[in-house]
C-alpha cells in the first residue's frame, strides 16, 4: 500500500525545502485531520501553505490530491481559511479540481474578508512552480497523485467565474496581469 502522506511530504521537501510551521485541523474526531505546512523562501516575500492529509479523502473528492496556497499577507489566517474551505468541500462532496471555487470566507473569518475584500478560494493547476511539481511520483500509473494551487478571489471575480467559467476567468486574470499571490490586490471586476 502506498503511503501518500510520506510521498507528499517528500515531494514538498524536494521542491520547497523544510517547513517552518505545521498546524493540524480537524472537522470532527471520526474523520482524518488535515495538516497545513508553512514554507518560506520559495517565492519572494510570500509563504507557501500546503495541505497534507487531503489525500485521505480520495473517495469523496474522486481524486488523490493535496493543495498549495501562496500568499504575501494574511499569514495567520490562511491555513485556517484553507482548512475550513476544504472541510466544506468534503462535507458537501464537492469535487476539487481546476475551475472549482468556493465562496463564503466572510462566514469563516469576517476580519480577513473586510480587510482584503476576498470572499472565495479558487482552485487551478499550479503555476510559478516547476512543471514537475503538479504530479506526485508514486511509481504507479494506477495510483497517481497531484498538487493543485488555490488562491483568494473577490466576490465579483467569483461571480464572473460562475457566469463565464474557468477558461474565461483565467483568461481575464492573465490579461489583467493579476498576481494571485497578492492578497491585497484589487479585484479585476
């Protein structure tokens, strides 16, 4: 049996180095926890937050994955918000993949929403990381693993995504030269 926790941890170590912090989040006592590791010195003036344990929910998510989130601010809120969004997805059996977005950050941490005007988390393929970062090497084509990138978006951006879909939304971000790691950035809508 493949130990995904160990494989993902080794994968992170290869590309990000050693974590500087780790937080453990539980939705309830019966279900597996999700750990969130924090890495520094990967991107200038940013921290990278990576999940470990989401791969335990493969049946619910219909895929084997972990999530990265890169931020230049809100270092004390990011792990908590990300864990809550993921538990919401798990509890509602929402498949996470490129072009998934979840709104409602104001109900998780109102002060974050008020300060940064970001009310949703968007999931997509990783960029700014090496190309190999996206796929976990399991030495088995039957049991693959992957890493997705998530970032904060405004309610207006979320509404645009819901109306026009992932392709148009990501085109808009690219055309607007958006830095998704910049938590304090202005909404493009």
